[in-house]
C-alpha cells in the first residue's frame, strides 16, 4: 500500500496543474484545485500508514 500512496501523490499534483491550465472559470478552477490537493493528502495518508510499524497484541 505504501507504493500506491506514493503514486497517488503525483497524480494529485498533476491534477492540480491541469486545473490551473485548462479552466478559465475561477470557481471551477478552485474546486478542481481543492480536489487535486485532497488527492495529494489522501496519497500522503496512505503512504504514511503503509510505513507505520504494526503493533503486536502485547504492546500498548
């Protein structure tokens, strides 16, 4: 899963760049940029959770 997160983050970045380049309407551009940033954050969360050490049943 950690590699999936690392692949999703650039996808969100390019999604944001595409919104800035393609949309002329500021409202649509802003919504699309926010969606791209959300994809980047989700990719970061998946990457971080994939690199976390699993805790055993005896640890707290």
